[in-house]
C-alpha cells in the first residue's frame, strides 16, 4: 500500500502500482490508470479467445444438426440435443466471458462490472437449468430408458452446478449486499477468484467427458473403424481443452489484471483501494 497525503491534510492509502499502471494527477490526488494500449498481446489473445468460443458453439451446433437429427421441442430425441448446446453456451462460453469480464472492460466502474458479472451468471443459471432438464429427458426418452446419474459425466455435472450456485450465492451476498463490511470483502475476494477458476475448470472436464460418452455411443462397439462423428468430437474436445487453458492463462497472468480505480472498494486482485 502507498500512503498519499491529500491537499486537505487527510491521508489516503492506495495499492502499490504494478508495471502496467501509471500515476495521474487528478482532483488533487493520485489515481492509478491502466495503460490499455500498452498491454503486450492482450487484444490478440482476447480476439483468439472469442473466436475459439464461437467456434466451439458452432461446432456443437453442426454436430447436433448433421449427426444427431437436429433440434426439436417434442418428446423425441431432438429435444435432448439441446442439452450439449445449451451447456456449451452457458457453462463454457458465457462462464468464460463472465470471469474475464473485469479484464475485458477495465475502464468501466467496478460497481457496474459487478452488476454485469452477476447478470451474466443469472443468464447461465436460467439457460443452464433448461440444459439440465433436456439432459434428464434424454435418459427417459431413450429406448430402453437409461438410468439417471449413472456416469462420471453426470456426477461431475451435478458437482459443477452445485459449485456454481454456491459461488453465485456467496458472491452476490459478499460483493453486492451493501451491509457487508469491507474487511470481509477483502478476505473473501481471493477465495472467490480461485473457486471460480476451479468451477470453470471442472465444467471443461465435465464437457469433455460428455463428448467422450457420445463418441462411445457413436462407435457402437466398432472400435476398429472410427466413424466421422467420433473424429469430429475428438477435435471438438481438444479445442475445448485448449479454450479452457487459454482462459486460465488470461486469468492468472499478472499483466492482464485490472488496476484499481477511485472508489472501487475491493479490487479484482483482492486488495482494497
């Protein structure tokens, strides 16, 4: 922390600047500004992140449309195809954008970022519930019916959802409820970040296991001949793993962290402004 004496004689403590922050004299005291245009390679890696995320959604859509009879809303297998698409959109793409939101919009006020972060998480919950419902339908519609929660994919899926809901609830109470003490917010922030990364990583693992199940069904015991669908899903799984690694890399690289702004309260790296 850096102690700064203001013109009125009061004392203000601010976080120590890192290499990507500069001091700027404004309103009689020092504030930290992010040198947005001087972060090496961030725009390129962020563009790559978005392109891969959109590619994943389109790949899952193409797979379901051309290999799995498409989409529908009746009590057929077509309604079950919404499960992998909705879960890819919510627990992969939207989740990744949500946890990177503070790095992507550094000039927005912290309060607005928190509200937008919570809004994206709310959308994930709404559409994620629909995705879970269609997934459970697939077990009932199958002939013969498939037992519920028989696979590691389903077990990890439930754990991921529970972790996500716990993260959402604790974050909402800790950072959006005004009566919570600043000291408590400061203590919770590092754990909130770590737990969020773990939940996202688990969602990647769960998705890869789900694709692996579909590959085994596609093989249909003909292991000597890998069908086109199996090859396609293997490629999607590899891209998915790379996407998850890219998100974790952006999150953990110190140069990409958002610098604190005046009146931020608790900053994204867990320190107080």
